[in-house]
């Protein structure tokens, strides 16, 4: 697996799998896609495509999901290859896959930022509140995720207050950075990415963002390497 977009898509599928399983979902990987055939956690899809050439298999699986009446579904088309409008889905956003080579130089982190790894359930609750989470107080990231050695939640603090943060997940060939919040200070991203690189020396850092959220990543040295599209049926 050497294609950067495929690496990024697989990393994201691994992340979706971990979060969904933490919510008790029964998930599986099939040739060309990852799928959660049950209810998805908030903000997470039911299917992520992992092979740009497996569109027939992907469409068959999506059509089966869409046959279940009265339930919402979400599809992450990692390669922007699918048209799902004929089966009642609508696109809600496009985004760029982002890639930072392991040898790329970074701007220096900000010295008065302390980056900590979340270790306890109450700390994760505070992190999720700072991230933005759900308005009704429901949890997106169950504490069981803290037991997964592939996953880390980073909290960038000043005077004991979480100002910025990100989630990291390690997969085959890449480390992913997601759920990034910067508290209005784009310099915080460098500090978070530096920690990601220390946790996975020699691996690229991957993720995705859309719109203006891409700007601090590009400034830091990330490259846009492809596009994805998210479809939903509410």
C-alpha cells in the first residue's frame, strides 16, 4: 500500500472502526471498503471506501444499507468516485486529504504551550467539551478508546485550560490527525503535529480538512493529495 490517498483512506477507516466499536457497533472490513451495518456514532459514517477501483462492490453494499427504511446513513467516498444521488443520498461536503511527508521541515512549536496526552476518563470528557462535542452533552468518544494503544488524544494547555487539541490514530504506514481544534491560534497546530511525529517517527501524518480549515495545514507544510466526499441520508 504505497498510494498516499489510499494510505490516508485506510487510516481514516481504521479510526472510524475504532470509534464505532467503542460504541458497541459490529463493523468489518471488506475488499474495497469498511462498513458498520448498524447505527453510526454521531458525526461518523456507516461506510468508508478504501479502494478507488472497487466501486461496484461499494455500490452494492451502499444499496443494501439504503434499503433499510427509516434510518439515516452516512458514506465517506474517499476518492470522490461515487454518485449516490439515485439511491436517495445527498452530498454534504467535500474535503482534501492532507499529507505531511516524514522528512518535511516544520515551523517551530510555541514554547509556552504544554501538550499532554489524555490518560483518564474525566480528562477525556474535558477534552471533548473543549473540542465542541454534542450540544446535548452526549459522548462521541467513549473512555474505552483510551485503552487502545494506537490512539491518543492530545490536549494543548495553558494555565490548566485546554486551548487546542487533536486525536491521533496509528495505522499501517501512517499516523492520522483528526478532530483538530486550535482555539483561534494556528501556531498550536505545529505543536500538535510535532507530538504526532514523535509518536510515529518516519511515518507521514495524514488527515483531511475542508474550506478555510485547510489553510493552517498548508501553511505548516501539508500537501493536498486528493479529495473525498461525504454523502448522507438524514
